[in-house]
C-alpha cells in the first residue's frame, strides 16, 4: 500500500444535509494530496491522527455532501472524511 490506488463508495440510505444535522458525509476537498495519514484504533473505533487532521482543516475546504437516499459518492480512499 505504498501508493494505494483505491476509492471509497458511500451510499446514502437517508437524506443527509447540514440543515438536518444528521451526520452528513464531510470531506476535506483535495486532502488526498497529503497521502496516507497514520490512523489509531481504540476498541472498534478508528481515526486519522487528530493533530494532522486539524492542520489539514486549515489548508483544505471542508464540504458537506448533501445527499438523498440512493445517491452514491465516490472519492479517493486517501481523502479525509467523517460524518
């Protein structure tokens, strides 16, 4: 996985947007340029290094993917994302 060429597919089951405040998919546009960021695990939870994520938020625009049921979003597996 030195240079991963992978994608993520995210399928919306419910409507998602900022107005509903229901955990819409949030992405840092262009953050895949950073390459792979180390992740941590605690129990069944995982996440990217929080210090690096905060630095990335200063550089990259955070966008909310406003989706309706059945919408599918494809993005680089290296793109920082959360919900």
